[in-house]
């Protein structure tokens, strides 16, 4: 699995690249690609991304 750069930083080392498990993976954890620190569950990340993509979201018009 290749690391993916996200618009968030690791709370431990400040890195911006993370490992996100694939749909086939049994893991549900998003981890830092630099220090392997646990960041969040994929389900939590999906909720944030869905809320940001809704029309009227404060960040949906940023780009």
C-alpha cells in the first residue's frame, strides 16, 4: 500500500503522508507513513470527507 498525502498532519511527528487501508484490507486504521502512529479509523475519516463534500459546507467551496 502506497502512502497518501492528506490535508492533515500526524499528531506525533507532523508528517502529512498516511497509510489508508484498502477495501480488501482487514485493518480499519489510518496510520502515519513516517512514524506509524495511529491517527484515526477509516470510518471517522469517511464521515469528515462526506461532510466536507456536502453543498454549503464551509470547506466545500475552497479550491
